C-alpha cells in the first residue's frame, strides 16, 4: 500500500544554519566571513558540485545587502551588464552565480565588465563558478579571473561528511531520510557528492511521479542497488 503525498510545495528556507559544514568548507567559510567585513573580489570555486549556490542564497538570508545575480543567456553582453548594474544600484555587496564550465562569449564579456565595474566602484564582488582554468575564455576574462583570489570548497572527504550532506539535502526536500538508506547509497554508489546528489534527485523525481514515500526497499529498486 502506497502512502498518498500532499501535492503542494513548501517554501524554500535556505538559511545559513541549513547549509552543511564539513571539513572541506571550513577555510572557505572563514574567508567569506572576512570578505563580508573587508570587501574585495573573490572567486568561490570547486572541482565538483559543492553547494556554492546554496551557500550564497543562505548568506542572502543573513545579509539583505548581498545581491545574487544570475545570467540571462538570451541577452547580449551590453544588455546583460546594464541589467546587472540596474539591479545592483541598491546593494552594498555583489555576487554573481554562474553555471558550470565555459560561458557563451557574450556572457563572458558581460562578466568581464562586471569585474571592471566592481573595481571602479570599490564594491565587494563574489563570483561562484565551477570552471577549470583551461575553459576560461576569452583571454581578457581569463586574465582577470586568474588575478582574482580563488577560494576553494573541497568535496566531503569522509562518509560521515557525505552522510551529513545527504541528510541535509533530504531535509530540504522535506523528507525524513532513513540513516540505513544513506548507508546503502554510500555503500553501493560512488562516494562523491555529484553521484550521491544525482541519485537523491532521481528518487525525488520518482517519488513525485508515483506519489509514494521513500523506503529503503523502494529506493534500492529505483537506484538498481
């Protein structure tokens, strides 16, 4: 017998207290706290998914003067930077959240101008972007990004850290995820954040379609483990 799910979405509450800290985040959090006091331009990056966007959303809850910009892929460079600057007029702290890997040329050009404008106005700017060095283009943006202080979030290195992250991610979906299920996922799936969170998203999608609660047996079936 399946359990009927209520078909409504609870409000997202990405408060700073809900963002999971582990050994790989400690140094990044210390540097970000200094940035909020000292300003400057930082590039927050990681080699794998690490919750950077979640962290910035959480910081917004604590610091209303922090703007979080996102790209509008259809806008030419000049229109994109104009839209960003209009938004930023009323904010003391700037941040831009970018999709992983290389950017379209017009978006990369807009990012270059945003960096230059932040320097001119002496505004603190935080760039969250998962992009390896060899994918940085065009050359003028690449040179700017290499000059910016880079702050890394390392992936969880232990099963304990991964367990905490998965538990918190499930709570964001308003699920009480059994500890035994998390142990099964860590045992039978690759022990990296990308794989584990992708599996959790697959379970969420299947649960929405079937309108059933998550159990260990059901989850193992859906993940073929």
